[in-house]
């Protein structure tokens, strides 16, 4: 006889909207069906979570998976595999692929490629350009799209909205919250002279300095207010932007990355060379401490990994030709758990920054909390496990992490996506069954471009 539930997770401490409770959780048809003291005999599959903490599935809202076009660095299969191994149940992927994701065809191409190859749920950003600025309001609402991404400063790839007029045009068209890489392009160009003839990677935060970020974020907030739109400032790196963003909660949300919360200049460049090079850069410790303060005070809304893989060989090019970015989707949660154990953040903050925050910012449908009716997405962690980030555990095609060899307290022990156990004790299970993430603001199927 068919049982009531497909899966029951028993004996764990479950992070529910009512708090952390000892409870069983049942999943049927991919959705959470019940929470409480439940009868395990009513489920086909029983997952014994004794000793584990059951968190809402971790959502990484900023990754670069390089497919199509740059699959030697990463592809949708390897990137999502890394995600699932690190306890991540859903990812939002950036548009600076080749070709860039700037129209409906490119978005559909990514969705098609992800089918049967993605290990976790996924959505794709639509890149803004001068050419598609007026169409963004339609494009951002296509199924499988998590919103628009604007690069105000040049980074990897050619997507760019360098001037106020194009920014205004793009934002006017956009209705959803728009994600922005905030570095001021004119100042970046001007200051490139500092390193053009060959500099040291330790100068990266000098070229892309604090003023470059602050100037851009001020422009962005001014124009967002002027046109009445909401923005999401990605990978904030400076102490100076934190009060600006705290005073702009009417229009702006804020992302921080584990890299900027963990590493600091100049040591990271001495130890890691160009492996520590990313945009915006890792800065001195005072900025790192300000980002922690933003987390403590609730100003930061979400943690995204900015997983940006490049091969070690590419990274060896002399600075400034060495590419910016480092892999991170697999280490996002272990690093945060380690910081939690070091007293840098609470479990409540960790959950908000990795699931509920993502849901709020992007209006995700049916994810971001453990509640009846929501997707059966869970990240099961052992808060006390002691492990080391080992080379062999890493799944990214790029084959490295700046955190290799780092001892960690707290570890993802299982990743469950819509009731399917995708990873358990470091082993992948079943196949890649990821699906597009659903959003409240998506056009009904068949509508739009
Ligand atoms: O360091 C970075 N790398 N920052 C970005 O904004 C892009 C990313 C990449 O795609 O390599």
C-alpha cells in the first residue's frame, strides 16, 4: 500500500519558524507535509538525523558556473555537484558566461543544459547591457530567472553598465529587486594606471580602492531612489558602505561573502598571491570587522559565495592579467559553521543569511524555511564535527580552494532537495535531479518573450 510520505527525517533538532525544536519532518511529493512527533512507519524512507541539526536548505544566491563557453573552469554539473557536497540546495548563477545571458534564448539554453545535469535547484540571472536595458522588465520575469544583474564596474567578462543614463534606463525597466556589482567604472579606469605596467597583487585593493566602491554605491542608491526601484548590493567590502546601506533599507539589501568575512589584506596576498584576487577585493581587517558588525546588527541580508572559478594555470598569469575570483560554493557553509563555533554569529543569523534572507530578497516561492507546504529542502549539519577542508573533497573543476587545509568545526552531513537525499556523509546519492527555482514574480508559463 502506498505510504503517506516519501521521506521522514527523525530525531534531529529542527530549525522551524517557532525556533529550534526536537521534531520529525515528513515530506510528500517534494513538499513538507508535517512537522512534530510523527509515525515513521508512514514513510517510505526514514532518515535518522539523531545528533544532527536540520536547517532550511542553504541557498547560494551568487555563483559563476561558466557554462556555456568557459567549461574548462566549471560547468553546471560540476558546479552544482560542489554545491550539494557543501550542503547547498539551490544556486543562482551569474550571467557573465560566453555568450552572456542577455536574452530569453540564452536563459533557455542554460535551463536546458541544467536539465538532468544539475545536482541542485537553480535559477539564472539576466545580465543588463545598454542593448537590452528596455527589455529587462520582461526578461527578468521569465521562468527560471532570479532577476537582473548589473555590473557597474568591469570584472570578468564584458557585461557593463558604466554610466548613470544606462543605469537609469535599466532600473526604470526592471520591477524586481536588481542585483548589482558596485564598483565605479570611471574610477577603475583612471586608477588602472597604478598597475598597468605590472604591479603586485597586494595592490589590488589599492587599484580597486574604497572610494571606487563607495562612489558607485552612492550613485546606485541615488538613482534607485530617483526611479523608485529596489536594489541588492552584491559582495559589499568596505566599512564605509555599511552605514550607507543601513540608511537605505527602503531601497537596498546587502550581501557579504565568506571570503571577505574570513580573509584580510595584506596577509591574504602574502599567503595566497593571486589566488586571493577577487572583485571587489579583499581589504584590510578593519573592513572585515565592519562586515561582521553588519551581520551582528542585521544590516547584512544574505551571504553569497561569489563562487568564481579560474584554473590555477590562469591564476598564475602575472598581475594584473591574473583573473579575479575564487571558488567558494562548497566552502560557504563550512566556513560559516566554523565562524559560528568561534562565536562570530548565531545559528539564527546563519539561517537567515543562508535561506530566509535569500527568500525575502528574491521572492522565492516555496523555499527558505522549514514549514508545511514549503519544498522539502534541508541542510543537515553536525555543529560539533571537526574536519579539514581537503583537496580531494573539492568538486569544482578549477580544482582548488583558498581554504584548503583549514580546520573547521561544524560540517554539512546531508543535503536533501525536495525530499531527495542528494548527499549524505560526503557521498553523492542518486543522480542530478535539480529543477528551476520558482519565484512569486515569474510570468505565467507561456507568457512573455
Ligand atoms: O572576482 C570576481 N570574479 N568578481 C566578479 O565580479 C566576477 C567574478 C568572475 O566571474 O570571475
